[in-house]
C-alpha cells in the first residue's frame, strides 16, 4: 500500500498502544492513513476587486463508525499534517463518547483578522463550493473550530443548500438556533467537562466538594466552566486570560468576574483579588487545574512545579507528551482532552439528530442527555483502566481504537 499519506503524529500515538492491542500492519494502516484527503485552492474576490487564491483542506480520517465529523478552522498556521492529526483525534473522540461518527477536520490557511466580514463570507462560501460533493448529513458533517463561529456556519449551510437545491440543516452543526442549531450548544463543551469532573470524583471515590479550582483561559470554554463550577459550589480561586490572571485563595465570585470583564474588557483590577501571571496560575496550590486556553501550556519546563492533584484538559493538547510523563510520575491525575472537552461534539451530535427529526429539544432535555453521555464515558473508561492497568490517556486510546477496529472488522475491512 502507498504509505505517503501516513499521519506521523497519529502513528506516534497509536504506537504507544500497539503492543497492548497486538496491532498488525493492516490495523496500523487503517489507524494512521486517512481515508480521504482533499487539498485545494479557490478564488475569492476581495473588497478591492482583486482576486486572491486561498488554500483549503478537508481530511476525512475514518468513517467505519458513521459519517465523519469535525470542525473547520481559519488560521494562518493551518497545514495538512495538523489537519490530519486533528481529524484522527476527532475519530478517537467520537468513539470515546460513543457517537455514531467517524472523524474529520478542515481548514483554510488565513489570518481572519485581515479580512472584512464580506470577504470572510465569500471565503466561507468558496470553501464549501470546493467540498460540497464530499460532505452531507450522511457523509461528513463540519462544525465550528478556531476562528469560525455560528455566523460562518450559517453562510456555509446556505451555500450548500443553494448548490443542492433544498434544505439540509444536518450537513453542518454549531448553527444559529434560528437555522436549526441546538439549545445549550454554546456552553456544551464546558458543561460536558464539568459533568466529567463530577463523575470522576464519584467513580474514583475522590472528595471534591470543597475543592479549589484554577482555570487558565477565560474565553468560551474557560469562562463557562469557571461559571458552572462556581454555580455548583466549587471554590474557583484563580482565572486568567491572555493578558493577566487573578487570584483569591478564599474563592472568586465568578458572576462578578464575568461582569467586570464584560464592562472593562480585562480581568485585572478585579476587587478582592491579587493579580498573577499565567505561569503562576499553572503552579498554584489548587486541587484541580483546568487548562482551557491553548496547546503546550504544561511542558517539561514547568511540569515539575505543578501542585494540583488533578488536571482537567479542557483545551486541546495543553500538556506536551514529555510533561505528561512527568505528571504521571508525580501521581497527578490528568483527565485527557479527548474525553474532557468532548461535550461540544456530543451536543453537535444532538443538533444533527434534531435536524434529522425536525423536532427540537428544550435546554433541560439536551443537558440531561449530555450528562448521560459524559458519565457513561467515564464509567466505561474506569473499567478499561482496571482491565488494562493503564493510565487514563492510554486507556482512552485503547477503548477508542478497539471500537474503530471492531467496526472495520464487521465491515470486512480487516481479518
Ligand atoms: P476562545 O478563543 O474563546 O478563548 C481562549 C481564551 O484563552 C481567551 O480567554 C484568551 O484570552 C485565553 N488565552 C490566550 N492565550 C493565553 C495564554 N497564553 N494564557 C492564558 N490564557 C490565554 O477559545 P475557546 O473556544 O474557549 O477554546 C479554548 C480551548 O478549548 C482551545 O484549545 C480549543 O481548541 C479547545 N476546545 C474548544 C471547544 C469549544 O467548543 N469552543 C471544544 C473543544 C475544545
């Protein structure tokens, strides 16, 4: 078989569990070579009247368990290797939470801040024109990701429907509610993470009632999880954004912090709190540390200084592999990203189900269902951990890979 398309990052991840699962060459190929890779360039007319060509990618990694699912990002550093890795991680994530999906990811290499809203609309529509024959509610379902949002999903949906000549809301998720979006989608990633944390405390018999929490990042994910955990009675002692962090060992009133940030645009100068740097926040003596900002925040440089007992990885890949090994040795329990932040894709799945039924659920119904999916996934993980005597990250990989290979085997694609 042609091996040029092997995803190297995926190979390195799969290799860690290859021995435990006794994977042969055919299995390794299925798990490390994407099923379909699209790379294309497309023209867009700028406001100046000039025409510029943009590069886009869409990788559909594996569809054995169902249509592929994954976001579209607009970022200057978008490249094919990264999109392949993210599509692979989506395949695992969907398997971990038992969604009937495979994994995909897409992106356009642009700095969105440099374009007007009208230009962004034309770029979004141009991207969909290129991939429209390869996506669909039963084929591949995109969603928002870095620098793309509900407004962009609305333009993309509209372009797809114009090309196909009919309504097809299930082709894309993360849409505005008026176009078939789901209730609770906006804070679903954070709510999913909060359910995971709570279930961990129950399943692993950990007392978290009076736990202190430090949250890095105060955007969609960080702000919402800080708010939810504060509302549930946890003591959120520190939060930060790209500019500053604030800390009060007795706990911050997150409702007031949100109001302060909305009013001033900053976290700093919040009353009754000490200003701290992001580095200090990560090294605070908190029971739970929640990285919810960027990748590579805990590295071999600062891993030895981490004092938290648990880390809930709400950001994607906030801990480097070297740091992960150090934390494991220090007995710090890391709840990995492919489980912790999967609440967003679970509610995306609910959005797709509601679109196909043309029947919509209340926020209460959505959250009840989300809780069931997240807590079931933690229970399943705790069993895999016991059966295979592995750390959480390895156990999640083992669990997801077993499910993907089972689907491939049942289809006759593996012996
Ligand atoms: P966002 O852009 O809304 O927020 C990011 C936050 O991080 C902002 O508050 C920003 O100020 C802060 N930040 C940036 N650099 C920082 C730094 N050096 N130190 C501390 N804070 C910094 O993004 P988001 O949607 O909240 O996503 C956060 C993370 O969660 C990303 O890794 C994303 O991939 C992941 N994630 C998001 C979702 C989702 O549904 N939004 C789903 C799964 C995973």
